[in-house]
C-alpha cells in the first residue's frame, strides 16, 4: 500500500528511515482495516449468535473468546511471527510470496501461479467491500447521536467516498504524514473506552480461556459456524501486515502490532463484552454505546477519519497489487489511474446504496479475505519447505494448523454466499478470468508469431552478404524474444530499405524479485559490428524506465545518446480467429484487454519524439 517513506530496501525492510518513524507510519497505514473492525465485528457476531433471542453470557464469552484467539492465531502467530519472515528481498504480499515460492522451486510452477492469481484476485475483491463497510459503520454512529439524522447516513457515506476518491487522484503522499498520528489517537481512544467499561463486569476477562469459544461452537451447530464467519470480521486486514512489509520492514510492523495495536484491540473488545454483559440492550451498537452522549459526535468524527484512512490504504494496496500483476505479465500494461473525475468510487457507492447498512455489508465481507489467507498458508508451506530447507513433515506441522483454521473460516464465510458474499467473489472471479485469458492469449499469440519469425542470426548473415543502405545513428528495436528478428526491424528493412549503423535489440525482463540491483540492470552482448543485444531487468515492484536504464550502458561501452537514437516499436492489431485455441468470447476479451493496454512508449517512459511505431495485423 502506498506511503511516503524514504528508504533503502534490505531483507529486513527499510532501514534508512528511523525505527520509530517507520513504526508510526505502519500504525497509520498497515493497521487501518483491522484497527477499525471493533466498529462492527463484535456487534455483528453477537447479534448473529443471539439469532433474535436475548443475549446470554454464554454467547458473549464465546464470541469474545473466538475473536481473541482468532487475533492470536491468524494474525499474530501466522502473519506477524511467521510469514513476515518470508520476505522477497524485503517485500511481502501474495504475489511476492508466489514469486518467492517459484524461485525456491527453481522453475515456474503452474499450481503456485494459480494460487497466486486466486489470492491476488480475492484481495482485489475484498478491496471493494472495505471502504464501504468501514465508512458506513463509522457514520452510523450519527443515528445514536441524533436519531433524526438516520436518513442522512447513506448519503453522507456516499459523499465521503466521493471525497476519498478525489483525494486519491493525487496519491497518498500529501496526507500520509497525518495517517500515523490520527491512528495513534484512534487506538489510544478505543483502548481507553475499553478500560473504562471492563469494570462493568470484570468476569469478562475469563473469555481469554479458549474453552468458551470451543464450547460455543460445539453447542450452537450451524448458528455457531455462521457466527464464526462474522467473528472473522475481527481479523480482516491481517493479510495487510504481510502485504505492507516492503514499506515499513518487519520489526516496525511487529513492534507496532505486539505492543500497541493488539493490546488496544483486545482491551476494546473486552470492554464491549463487559458492557453487553451488564447491559444486553447495548448490543444494538456496542461500540458507540461505550461513550456518553456528549462524546458521541467527536467519536463519530474520529471513527470516520480512521475508516477513511483504512479505506485509502486498501484502495492504494489494490492498485499496487494490479501494478505488480502487470509487471509479472499476469495482466496487460494497464494505465492505473487513482480515480476518475466523473466516476469516482462508483463501485463503492453502489455497494452502499445496495446494502444500506454495515450489517448488510457484513454478510458480503470476509470470504475473499479468507480465500487469500488460505492461499498464503499453502504457498507459505512451499517457502518454508524449499527455501528455508525445513523437512516437509516439520513444515507441514507448522503451517497445517493455520491452513485448517483459515479453511474453517472460509467454510463459515461460504454460508453467507447468498446473503451478499457472492459480490466480492464474483469480482475476484472476474479478475481471475481476465488474468487467465491474458496468459492464455499471450501464449497462443507467441506460438503463432513464432511460425513466421526469422532467427536473428540468420538475418545478420543475410545482411552481411547483401548489405542495405546504411544510415547514421542508432536504432533500438524492442522485442520480447532476442533470438528472433523484431517485427519492426523487418518492416524497416522491407519498406525503408535502410539499416542504421548501430542496431540494438532490446529486451525488457521482469525479475522474480521486487527490485534489481543497478549492477544487474543491464546486460550487453555484441553479436556483429552493427548489432548488439541489450537486456534490461527490472523488479516487479519497479517502474521500468528505459532511457534511465540505458544510461548505465555507457559504463559498458555503449555511447548512448538519446538525441541520435530512434526507438522502433511494433503495434499489433489483433483480429479474432475461428481457430485460435480459445472460445470466441475469450478471443474478444483478450483483444479488448490488449487494446486497453497502456502504450509501450508511455509504459517504458521513452520520449515520444524518438519513437517510430510500426503496425502489424495478427489473427489470434
């Protein structure tokens, strides 16, 4: 997720920024989603368990025990203490874990790729719900402060989402500096609220005994499983701790969670539990009932600020994930724009208008996150086994309990499928289909073009025997495979009948690491007096800048001058074919995705005045 932090990456994460500054930054960005869960998680879980009946002590202690131990097992043990150590050159997240697993296996593994695609797609599906449910649950406090404002909750939420996306257009850099302090105030406030109310019924502390949660599940059957799906709301956002590893580093995130965020959450949940034990009617909105009426409005304002911060972090996290997917070749070169002036946040506003309450949205929440968590656990096993060189049995013994817990949560959330959980699932499935289509279409396109391509060495030999007219300057031909002649080069020879005195066959590769050391950025190979091969390598977290990278080539002997260099780029016009190897609908989807891709000139940051585009028509 985006944040303005100056750093130098290592395996321990950013180090040039001070530990306390990084810790403060992590509190503002990493924990926004999970930190605002007390607004609705306990209330929804208890209400589900009561199922319209009076709230009992068994229900309160059972739900509270499940929430506490979910935070201990899923977030603390799995993500904070285990997976945060599985960093890919300092970066974390589902796609980083996938790349790490493939590197550990020493090959591209289709099962790992499929898991990575599923996990990433579900994360994007989850990012649809988070802004809507977080902001809506915060604004709902207005109904308690002034019941007459009930009808304004939904319109106000929509307005806040519009403003949120308007700010998103300029990125988070301008407001990120305020994230940390605001969230520190938020966590301190909810901790104080919890401390004040634990005295309402100190026996609530007994919920730390896991037996209360186990007993609740065993005695409530299907209702217990449904409630478990809502208990999961308390840990959504836990995967963000791992995804944001590259921004803040392992130790700042661990320190912030273990010594500040987790204690604040636990104290608040205990406080809500004690309040409901002493006054069961408070379950109507157990979070806002923790403060006197005079403090309701300030708390609503603080909660709204916290949920906006959480929403912005999730949105930028989704954009960051899409950017990684583009770099890894899972999606075309989409131009990621943070907002639209005319359609700002329309999907989030639609969800608010569709479900209208945070309770309604709660039914749609969780299934995407639980899927991502299951995927992280399975891929984590591969990393622990192959990369950390643990015995398979030992690695399984460590990771299997977490996978079982995650799959239990997944099954519980699956029960909410018809109540709204299909929304993020459908969106995630759509993203997965797009990735599958792009990968399959690209493979078919490569296979078809191979049949008509000419080996580069054969062309060079032919040109040496019958040299065309030579013109001054340098021509750079972009291609994905340096073994074959770029289409633009063939067309230049065919139509212009000229060859530059210096020709560079340029290939841009994406590494399985987040970043590539500058010493490994450029590889040059001279193959004749007029031709050279240049490979540029970028990490999947980097923005490829070709001119900047080519400056490094000067140290390798290439006298690169951008003003005397022309970049030749092939632009393909795709047409559907009845024998493409894909269904017709998938042909059209692949072509539409290809047309929506960002121009290679812009994507690789090549000066437009130095580019020559050559068009070709290809059937797929």
